[in-house]
């Protein structure tokens, strides 16, 4: 708790694989992952996941409004949410959208830029009550100026008692770390396993959301068209 650990290494070294093992989605070829004194293999996975908020590079967003993706009912009067959105720069995004918090997004966040989706996911992590926060390249789709928002978010999580684990390439984020772990590549190809896990997670999230909301999220066809400009 109250520590930031950065996983660092070149692309393909195994940083995301390390996180997959920590999440219990992959089993290590050698060695054992311990949570305290208990092997992770002996811990109920559903219980373990309830203690973790994971922000991958491509966050899982389901069809619905932004407030629904944040799981809040009254965002305008939710002070913790407003504070978090200000820290991540997502409040600026909200003010630029025609329907604000009620703006609808499609599967995977269609309707928002890549950088905006990342800010939404980061804001969601900041309001999470889960103890462990894992972020995979949280500044990957943001420019150098916007990276300051990520740094503020990490410090916020740390100050509020979370255990923060970050995959990071950029030196600015590594400087915030209490511990930096350098990852070296192995020989196991787990790309297919990771792709399957991601698809299953997205399918499950979409199914659960639709069953609860019973709402028709029809989106304008123009949302699926590519537009000019940068990612953020």
C-alpha cells in the first residue's frame, strides 16, 4: 500500500505477460506468485479480481453513456468523480462533448478518441475502491503535456493508500516509482492466450451490461468513420 511499482523494459520483453501472471490469467512456467504468504494458485480468482482495478492499453468500455461506464448515477454532484476527472484531464473532455456525462459511446469506446478513452479509464481507476491498481502504459496515447495528468493520477492513487503497479516506457513515470523492476524477455509465445482473454473479458462485460440495462444503444453510422487529427 502507498507504493508505486514500475515494470520497465523494451517492447516484447514481457511486461504485459508479467501482469497477466499477476492477475492469474496465465500460469508461470517456473516459480510461484505469492499474495502475502499464500500462493496465487490457491486463491479464488473471482475474489482476487474483486481487489484489482486493471487499466489495459485498450480499456474495456461497453455501449452506453459515459456515466454508465463510470458506474455513477449523478456525476454532476459526485465530488470524488469530479476531482478525479479534473486530475486526469477528463473533465475538459466532458465539457467538450455535446451531451457531457450523458454522451453515448459504442463498443470499445467508439465516439471517443483513443486518448479520451484512456482518460476515461484512468478516471475510473481513480474512483475505484479496489486496493490494487494496475495500469498498462497509461500515457501511451497521450502527448508529453498530457503525461502530467497521468503523473498526478499515480500520485493521487498512492496518497489514497492504493498499491499501484504501472507498465511504463517513459522515464517521467519511472521517476515516480518507489520500485522499478526491469523485465527481460523469455521464449514463451502467449499472444494467442492474451488475445483470447481480452475478447472473453469484453464479451462478458458487454453481456452483463446489456442484461442489466436493457437499453438500445443505437449509434450514428458516422461514428464508425475515421476522422482526421491526432489520437487525443
